[in-house]
C-alpha cells in the first residue's frame, strides 16, 4: 500500500473584498500580503503533474485547500485538483477551510464541494469519516472549530477519539489537520496548536493507528514511533509552498509495510524531485 500524502495547498484565488465578511477580510488581506507569493501557480502545476506521473494506491489531502473558505476558493480548489480526485482520494478540512461561519454549517462549503472524497460518516453527531482504499481503512477527523478571532487552534472531542478507538477493528491510517507532536525547532505558538493533543495521544494508545498524517505547520517531518505516541506522525505541509530557511516543503509517498518506507519530493527548478525525508525521534520534539 503506497500512500501519497499532500497538505496545505492554499490554492490562490483573487477575491473581491465586497464578497468577504468579518475576519475573512483581515485574513484575505494578510494572505495577499504575506503568503500568496509563497504558493506560485507554476509550483502548483508542477505538483499536479508530478503526482499524475507517480504510482500510488491512495492520495490523502490533510486540509487547508483554501485560505478564507470563500465559495470561489472551493470551486477553484476542485478545478485544480480535478485530475487527482478519484476513488483513491481521501480528504479532510483544515482550519482555513472552516474559516467563515458559512464553511461550518448547517451545509458546510467543504462538504458541499468535496463530499465524494470525504468517506462515509461513522456517527451523525461526530466528525469521524471512514474510507476503504485498496483494502486499507482511512479515518478522517475534523480538528477545526468556529473561531471568531484570527487564531488557528485545533481540538478533537474526547467522544471522537473514544468512538474511533472502540469501533475500528482493523489496522487504520488516521488523518487530521493539526500536528500531535512538533520538533523542538518548530514549536507551535499558543494560537496555532491543537489544544488537547496530549489527551488525543493518550486516548489513541487503546488502539493506535498505523500512521497519523497531518499538515498545518508548513514544513515536513516524520516522527518515528516513540514511547508516548507508538506510531509514526507524518507532516507533508505545505506541498504547494516554496521552501526557505525555515520551511522544508513538499510531499511524501509512504509505503505501508514492514518496515514502513518513506520517500519525499520537493520542488526544485520548475519540477518536483525526490530527496531525503526528515526523520526525528520522539525525544527530539514535544507533544
Ligand atoms: Fe496551512
Ligand atoms: Fe492549517
């Protein structure tokens, strides 16, 4: 089973300020000024082309397809991803896909646009979604919630964790937007981290996933199984961002076997090329 994992695509889309409300106005202006140039169109095309040529069994996208959850951004994301959206694809939302009230409910924009690739719901009151791809179970969580302020925290309700560990009876891959662990050089700020990640890790111990795939912090890593989290934690964010001194960007192909094998691809001189993954022992970071 080969899993191609991309994340934090943040596809650019020019929006009229008149079509935005509340914090989306500030969020969009900040994106235009600070982040848009980091996600150039030429890199996005190269990523889609590279993925189209690679061999994989499942394509996982762990959220942040948009910037401020505008309807035009969702349509744009779907259009760009069209060649990659197949029955092998499994995706979940990131905090930027839940940015505005209309992206949360009762008929959320993410679900309206991508329900075909989100798997089936295991509980009508909780976000636990499941999809079997090439015989492997993928579970998706939504760690995002409605926040009026410009913060990017995550949270997973204890009921979601408990129901997941109690109801999944075979080896599974868990996909969620927020990291559960960070290297010491990439500690999350108070306004950016998953608030209850120690609780998530402790509860998952009852039935740990084979892999935890996430994004949110825009730099790549693989945390190897450790004492607190006895499973690998893989960050493939951001797959559409230019690398620089503090951001190691790209995507992974993970071959789930014994042992699990990792390949990493980065953008370099107009194309994606293979390079070394970045491995950490659990003790080199924090939960
Ligand atoms: Fe992101
Ligand atoms: Fe994020």
